[in-house]
């Protein structure tokens, strides 16, 4: 993850150097820019992966509470993704109602750009990044070994948390959002660079969900989820009958 984080930050520096015009740089990262579409793609993919995790936890592992949590996470990811593309307004270009445009900082049909939230968006992004980084770095270690699973043979707890090796992505997100929120790096980091911080946070969440989904295949199923249906049991008995007759002969 350190290599990935350094690569992304290298792309940020390279883009700043190659695009020396600040207004052009803002257009590339702003509404309808390539970075915004990448964010939406990560969020929609994360929503789908989270939904698959929820379905597997419910059907294969009988972990219904965890399934509900990941189902809610999927809905939240979908909601944020739709917010990033202004619920399709960027793609289809419909006109913002006057009542919404009057209180929206970017004249869009979005919630996060309402003046009530926009004034605190940079600070909130920094706080979220710092809290996530602190939770990843200073949480107690949780074993992942199969022999330490509980008696119900469900997924180990470590599969549901962001691993510590994700810290470089969160550290870069916290650093960028700090300079944006405090306006202390105006010559190097400008307000539009919060899009990079958001991208790093979404990428961290998406990769963490993908990791959980992969670990599902390595964990044993819950006994109740492994029960066969009556039809399957009947087929198994029918298949076993000829073998029993042969043994009797």
C-alpha cells in the first residue's frame, strides 16, 4: 500500500507540474472531471461488493447482523456515488430547481453541496481521515488464523476491519485534507485538492471491502448454512442405494 500511495501522490505532483494553469487544473479535478468519475466508479463498485458480502454473510454464514451492516454500507456507498455525479445531472444536464440552486454552492441537485454542509466539508473530511487513520494504526491486533475462529466457525473479526497496512493511503488523505482545511499550503495544495483526499478515502474503503469479500472464500461456512435441502438429501439417498445393494450382494 505504501507503493500505491506514493504512486498516487506522484501522479498528483506530476499533474500539478504538467498543468501549470490553476484554472485548467481545477477544471480537470472539478465537476465532470476525470477524477470525479473515478471516484464514482470506485463507489459504485464498492457498493456492489458490499452487497455481495451482505448476501454471502446471510446465506453462507448465517451472520444476519453483519449482513445488515454490509447491506446498509452498500446503500451508503451507492448514495455517495450518486452524490458525486449529482444524481445524473452531470451526465444528462437537467436544470437545477431554483429553490435548490439558491442554497447549493455548486448549483446542483446534491446534498453535500448545500451551504449548510459546504462550509464545514473540508474540516469534516480532515476529521474523518484522522479518525480513520487513528483507528487503523492504534487498534489492538486481531488474529486472522483459522484455528482461532470461534466455535460457530464464522468469519474472524479481523476480516471485517481495515488492516494496518492501509495506513499510507489514509495518511496521504489526512495530509491533503489538513492543508486544504487550514489553507496553510496555498502555494502547493489548493482547495480542489480535497478531491484527491476523497479519492484516497474511497479507494481505501473499496480495497478493504474487496479484501473482506476475498476472505469469505477462505472461511468455513456456518453449519446451518451448509445444510442440504430435502431434494438434495433425497437425491443423495437415491444415489447411495445402488451402492448399498452392491455391498449387500
